[in-house]
C-alpha cells in the first residue's frame, strides 16, 4: 500500500491540485468543496500495491451448457410432444439469451464491480437449471433455457474485462486466446457428453441436473476465490477504508469524484449506446456480421449432425457425439497456430510500427486465411 500523506508527490495518493497530476486523473477546481471537504486527496495504486490486480501472483491470475441437450433431442421431442423445429428452438434459446445478457451485465460490472455481477448471475443460472430439470411443460423449459442463457452470458463481457484488469497488454493477448479456446470447446464437447448420457438410458432431466452441479460448483469457486478486479471499484473501497481508519474525509478515489449519471443516462449507456455504436461503426458492423454468421453456422451444425449421421448414416447416440470432436481438434490447431505464428508476427509488427499503434487491420491476417477454408469445409460437408 502506498504511504498516506497529503503531499502532492506522495507515491500512493496525490492531490488533484498538483501541477504534476496526470491528465487522466479526475481534476477538482481549486474552489471546489466536495461534501464540505477541500483539499481532496486522490487515492491511487503505488508501484507494488498488493491491492492492484496486476500485482497478483501469476499462478493466481491463470487460475458447455449451450449444446449439451442436443444429445437428448429425441427424448425432448417425445416427452413434450414437440416437432423438430421446437426441439431446435429449445436448444438454441440458450444462445439467444447471449444477445440480451451482455448488454446488461457489461455496464453493470463497471458500475458495481465484477464480483457483484458474476455471483448473482451464476447463482440464478444454477437455479434456472433446476427449473429446467423440473419443467412440467414446453413453455417452462423454454423459459428456463432463455433465462439460463441470459444469466450465464455474464461471463461473455466480464471474462475479457477481467483479463484486461489483471494482465498487462503484453500478456493480455495470450490470456484472451486461451479464454476463446475454452469458450469454444464447451459447445463442441456438450453433444458428446449428452449423447453418451442418452446412450446410457439416462432421462433427459439428468442433463440439467449435471449442469446444476457444474454451475453450482462454479458459483462456489467464484464466491470463495474470485477477488474483485475492477480497479476503480478497488480504489473506491480503499479510499473508504482509509477514511474509516484515519478519520480523514479528504481521501477520495477518482471513481467517487465522477458525477453520478441519472437513471435515464444510465439506461441510455446500458441499452441504447451499443446499438448506436453498431450503426455508426462500419468496422463493428462487419465484425459483428461475420461472427454472427460463424456462430449461426456452428449451431446449425449442432442441429444438422443428428439428421445427417443418425438418420442418414445410422449412427448411435453415443457414436454421434464423436462427430463433434473434429471441431475441438480444429480449435486446438487454431490455438497452436495463433500462439506460434500469428502472435509472434503481431509482436514484430508492434516493434515496426512503434511508437504508433499497429493498424487494426493487421489483426485480420488469420481470418483472411480461415474464411475461405470455412466456406470450403461447409461445401465439403454438404
């Protein structure tokens, strides 16, 4: 922890009136009086502050629910008297929840912290899996699938943000690559697990009981081991602790000095701003359209595989799951290629373009090569 001193040159805390203050800090006019307190002291992280997530140990920082029901599609069809389209909708409603959740959970995590969003969301996700297992009718299981997708999607905006909280930019790229790898293999292994469970004559409810166990375990791990990583929230809590310990009300974190938004402004930032950015940013439109197409094709394959291999080639449910493994193998090959070829090439470009940033287009190299291969693979499968 940095030293406690009102002096402007203190390593831990700085007055906002200091001429040496960094431009990124929150400034307070000389005649300001925040809560009747003048001469506010800004709380900052010192060089080796143990509270700073980027100073945590490397071991601590390194420390498939969407598609599993695909293996029980036939049981769902018989139990709820569904046609094939409604079975597909029951499975994909989970993914549709991903469209809604991140818009809410991302901004909320920057207002209240990562833990404050992750723990309630995963607790609810666990509860919704119980609801799905006990569903008495079609409407109930569809509702719980959608709600499960919305709550589990908290990890989508928060996990990359958490990585950005704890890793420096030089290491962040590799950490994000591992995150993407782990996020992808879940949906590809899910049908394999579900298929073997169906082949073992387990009832379809056991899929959701298994997800309840996994989600509950993850919730306990997050609750017991996951520290808060959002730096502005940590500094705000640190400032509050210093005010309590010293009795000096002048300590403030930059997060506390920012003017609080009105409810209308908060709703705009949370709900409307992502759509405004989408419309005004051509690069974002192109990237979103491409990723949406890739994701749509992925889940289309999850629905097509049972038709092609069970009906067309007479595979058993347990053997059907093996057909999803090439997706996992391909993901592993892509991960190795990225770590061994793409990332080192990008690091060389970073040195070449320094001190300017690398043009964003340089990140598209792997996609330029992979996109034609993706089209060829779909044609080959067809």
